[in-house]
C-alpha cells in the first residue's frame, strides 16, 4: 500500500510581523491507521519552539538557524566575528508603519531570507522522515506535501510571496504543482481541531472566537458551526495586530538597556543576554502581578545599586514587568472586544472564546483577557491544555482530509 508523507509547519506569528516564521515545526507521517508526530528539535529537553533566526557569514552563507547555532554564536550568546544574525523576516505588505525599522541582510530580499529558512526547515524535516521511514522515504520523497499554517490576516500578496519562497527553497518539486503547498489559516485550523475532537461538544449554530496569541501577531476570527457539526463558516472579518510576545520581549529589552546605561560601563553584553533570555524562558510565563521581584543571575562581581545589580544578580520589580505587559494586553483586549461587538451585532450567541498559541500559555495574559472583556462573556474564555499544539494538530487533520479526498 502506498504511503504518503505529509509535512505541516506552523508558520504563525512568532517574532514581529511574521510572514513565514516558524513558531513550531513538526513532521507528520500519515498511514491508513496511525499519525505520528515528532518535533524537529527534541534534544534540549525544554525548548521545542524553533526560533525564527538565521545566521549568515560574510559570504552570505547560512552558518546557523533556529536552535542550530554551534557555528554561529559565541560563548556569551552573541554572533561570532563576521556572523550576522537575521530575524523577524517579513513581507512589507503585512507590516504596520512602526515595523519598517527592521532591515534584513543587505543584498538579500525578504523572500530570499524566507527561502533560506524554509530550506533549512525542509532539510531538517527530511532528515527526521528518513529516520522514521527508512528507505521508503526515498521512494516517496516526491509525494511529500506541505501544509503551512499562516496568519489569518495575510493578504494575497503575502500568499504569493510564500509560494515563491517555497519554490526557491525546493519545497515544490513539479512546476506549477500548487497542490504540493497548501496554506492554512491558523485560526481555522485551531477551530477545526476542537470541533473534530469534540472537546467542547459544539453544536450546530454555536459561535467560536479563536484568539491565537503568537510571538509576533495575535490573530482573531469567529466561526459558526454548520448543521453537519463537522464544518465551519467564518462569521466575522479577520483581525489581528503585532502585539504578541515579541513585543513583550522588546519592552523588556528597553528596560534592561536603561539599567545597563546607569552603570556607565562600555561592555555589559552578558547582563543583557542573560536578562532577556531569562525573561523569555521564565519570567514572562510565571509573572502574575503579585508584587514579586524577579532576580536574574548575571555573574557580575561588582555591585551597581543604581542599576539594581547586587550580589551578582540584576533585579526587576513587579512594576517594571507590568510595564512590559500593559500595552500588549490593552491591544489584545481591544481586538477581542471588537470581535465580540461584531458577533453581537449579527445576533449570534458566543459559546466559547478559545485562547491558544504560544503566548497564550501566559497565566497573566489569560487572566487579564478575562478581566478586560464584558462580564457576561468572561466565563466563556477558555485556554485548553497545551494551547500551541491545537493549530498544529488542526493542520494535520486538514492535511489528512485533503489526502483522503484526493484519493477518492
């Protein structure tokens, strides 16, 4: 029996204005009886997201990507001499005016950089599929189809651009074979996952609002469950903005830089790197606005009380962390309230507000979302277990459905 390997990746918003940025990549092996799911990076034990970064040498060759940084980063986490770090790839058609400050590598277009990243992704997934399928992979390599989960607010120009980048990266084998690459709206993939798994027992006519809190973009859309209870109809216009966890990280980075300047020392890169890493890996997820102070071990022997650095640690107050969250939460809450208003104006009843995505795991974000929407809807706000996986699994289901439909 023929075995078809399908690959799906969440290209949802991670860093700012994500275009083809990989928030999480997984390989899917589909057989008539079983679906296997394996993350690309699993050796580190803790971090399963693939950072949206590329590292180029002076010849513009890729020397590192994602978590594979052995040849690109030095001991302190900074790029080695001659290595340039490129992140937040984007297509300018999806950016707000404030995003234009970020530039890519001179001599390479946004599509070139995206293609370089997709090429590395393809090579990594192929390596893992070879481990799973063995020799069968070589026989079926041309049958691989890609299901890329993208922001729902993408315009047509962005969709065309990702296909150009995918072709450049070798994801498409046959000329004009558009069926080898399918772009899936992240919010729809998420809604389909919960509809088909029956976790919330949705009924015909129920309205579901998906709030996908990614790294760069927060994506929203509402769907109505159709009479057959297995399909969805979009009932509000898509909305979203660049107010994900990357914006949170930027706000924190500004605070760290302000503290470092107070020391009046020329080189304190280690303080910045350790502080921002700890914020991204720990503080932003554990913060709950309870007055706690947060300490980060930065390994300094000297004290700088004016910069809150003492006994080898830098301290951040509850109020400072609040400053990072406040504008982000205000914007996300505004987007949710706007969607709810449209749903109400249509005379529909909202059964569930599902908060998903990697940023959706933040306890404080989830709490504040509930507090910032109309009281009658607060009980409908739900954050399922492992919210980042819903979109990925929804894409898997869409891929299998398409494969089965094509086989009929």
